[in-house]
C-alpha cells in the first residue's frame, strides 16, 4: 500500500512539474522605441552614425547636407523584443528596410496585445536645398506642376517632351540663411529663369560654410525612354549599318560592311570588306550566317528589308570581278540563298535601297554609276528601279527613266504603298523629290525638285516617311563645311506644296547623317548626328512643330539608322566614332 502511495505521489509531482512548464510566458505590453539612427557616409566617404532625438511620439534626426534622404535604412531598438514595427502595412527590419524620408514617416510599434504606439520620424538638414520644382503659376507654358526629387546633391525633375526646357523659372526653398547662385548669378525662387536642356549647377552657400555645396539639377523626360539594347556588338567597325524590323516578333536586324580591324586584330583588306548581318534572335544578338561576311567579295551600299511573313532580304553592290553590280540574297533560316543571279543589274550601280511591297515583291532603287556605259536607256547617275516577279528581276523604272539623282531612299509607307525619295539632279541642281509607285506607275508626290524656305540646293541624301493616312515627309540637308542645315518637309496636299516643319537644325560639319520614321500611331521621329551626339525629336501634331529633342548618344557617331517596329518601339543602330563600337538603342 505504501508503495502505491509513493508511486501516486511521484506521478502527481511530475504532473505539477509538467503543468508548470507549460505555463505561458507573461504578455509583454511595452511598445516604445529606445533608439533610432542612420549610418551615412559624408562628403569624404566616411561613414558616421546620426542619432535621432526621441521626444514622446516624435523622433527627429539631423543628417549632413550631402545625404540622400530618399533611400535611408533606419537602425532602431525597441524596449520589447516581441513587438512588430511597421510603416503603413510594411514590416520594418532594423538596418535593412529602406525608406524615403523626404517627408515625415510614421513608425508604428505593435505589442503582443495588439496595442500600438506611433512615432513621427522627421529627417532634416541644418543647411540644404529643401524643395525644388517647376510650377505652372511661374511658367504659364507648363500644363501642370512638376516637383523635383532631391537625392543628396542631385536634383531631378521629369517633364514631358511637349514642353520647352528653355527659360524655366524654378520654385525652391532652402534652410534659413542659405543662398543659391547659378554661374555667379543670384537665384530668386519663382523669378530667375534658366535653360535646362543640359545640367544646371546651383551653388548653395551660407555664412557658416567654409566650402559651398553644388547641387546638380537635371531635367529628364517623362514617359518613354531611350535605353541601350545592344552594346559593342561587332568586333570590326560596322560601316554604314542599315536596319530592318522583323514584323512577326518586332526584333531588330541590321546589315553592315566589315571594316577596320578584324577578329584577329589585323586590318581587314579592302577586297575582304564583306557585308555581314546581325539580328536579335532568341533573346540575344547573333550573326545570321558567317560573321566574317556573307558576300563573296568586297561589298557595300548595303540595304535590308523583311517581307510580311518575316523573310529577310538583303541587297548590296557586289565588287566581285570589278563588276560593281547589285546582288540580292534571302535568308532561309539556316543559310543565305541568291534571289536571281549574282550581280544581276544591267549596269554598275551606287546607292542601293530596298523595300518589299504589299504583295511581298522585293523592289530595289539605285543609281547608275557616273562612269558606267552599260544599259544606255538609263543615263549616267540615272534612276534605276527593279522588282523581282516570276522568278526574275525586271525593269520597274517606268516614268522615272531619264531622271538623274544622287542618293535615294525607297520605303514601303505605312499606307502599304512604295515611295521613293531622291536627291534629284534632273534640273542641274541637287533638289529633293518624292514619287509614289501604284499600279506599276510612278507619280510625283507634289512638286518635284523643291526647296526649303532658304532656297538652297541640297547635298546628297534624303530620308522619307509616310504614315497610315498617306501623309508624306522628307528630310534633306543643305549647306557645306561647318554650316550644314537639316530640313524636314511635310507635304500639304490641300496646297499641293512641300512645307517645312519648324526650323532647320544645324549639324555642324557632319554631312548627311539623319533618318526619318513614322510609328504605328503616325508619330514622326527625326534623328540627326552632329559632332558630339545623336539627337532624336518628335513632331508635335498640335503645334505642328518639334517637341524638345533628346540626346540618346552623347558622343560622335559615324553612321546610324533608325526604324519603327510594328508594336511601336523605335530602334537605332549606330557606329561610334571614337571606339568603333556598334550599339543599338530602343525607345519604349
């Protein structure tokens, strides 16, 4: 009996011990923040910790002028390790979570009983530019207000391309006693105007400073942006790259002549300057065919186009046997095949351009060489057009026979018709003309051999574009030396006249390096190169003038091309002058 009693006693003690061990910890109701700070690198790149001052429900932290308060990681400690700290609905982790402290943030500490306590955290600077922007009240040309973002000593304001970046008055606030200057000129908020087509430096000073602070203000574009899509794509220099867009997948492809130094580091011999083709396939850039060239011999005057099913065609001037005649190839998906015979043109040619018509017939325009004697029905420097029907190339020059020209640009407009722009020489002077090919007949689009308002003769090249309604545009260049002027003309059918869009734009000594395209929304894009950059601008249909231009490449380019994809993206391929790199940019 005693044994049974002892066993029961032991069991009871064990049960009491287990029950005691299962007892819940006491609920902790504390929900205070004991410390709050930021670690920030100063102007000398030395990291320092800046402690906040906690007063009841507020925390104030003073940081240095150069600190970027838009991306700070708060370091905090609570008096209860079981609390949850939130900003809004986002849980905060000490030293990890990033917050923008441009404006005050509410940190909420939640205890186990779901009770909360909030702290208003403010970050300030003793000496600083506090706010910056452009406001409609100060700038009547603006459609609304545009508030800048201040990141340390960098300020960024985003504006639409439809407004001018020139002569804008900034509205700003600073800490008490601070002053701002631009180039030594005192700045007054809402009053002083500056041009923001390039970076503007504001110098901030205050009596206690030994060295003033420089704030860099950059105005950027809202909406679509130009982004690098391909960099350093070819080992040799890609001379005269020409681009086409696959209508099936909207991917860019380009043809180029291989010049400069090859993959072996040696200069490519003149007779080995072949053409090669590169495309964006399967999410990467790759050569189609041999990267060392797909022509049999030296080739140039290259051009490229897709048909409606995504079949790729190229054409070029073929130097084999010194013939300098046109050759066309088609990519079968695995190799390049001839379209007709090699060097099929009946004469030596220059300046080939190609388009594929609505029936998927390849059409090529070119110039008969100035010293060529073959095919006498076409004069020297005469226009020659050919198309590929019934498995053979045939003369499609028609009414253009007898006309002479320098360079030309053959396109399929968004209205489905074939158009030819040319720098015509028929009158004895270089002046642009445009022709339309319908029902196998060439007809002029408005007056031929026309001029811009300055009346000057053209140089050599033209670029043309036509939207879905048949609205035609043509770009060309006048002048010489360091005073070359680019003009863009729009055909006014009602007045039967070519009229200039806006004012001409100077490109310095850079000759005939421009392009013109229309996208799926019938928006017009004009790109041109000068000595220091590649610039693109779009037509404002409301004002019938140009929107603010964008510099997409901030260095000299030797050649480029621009094309619009069916989905609305715009692509530019360019050969850079200093590095000889080939790059592609995309606008979307």
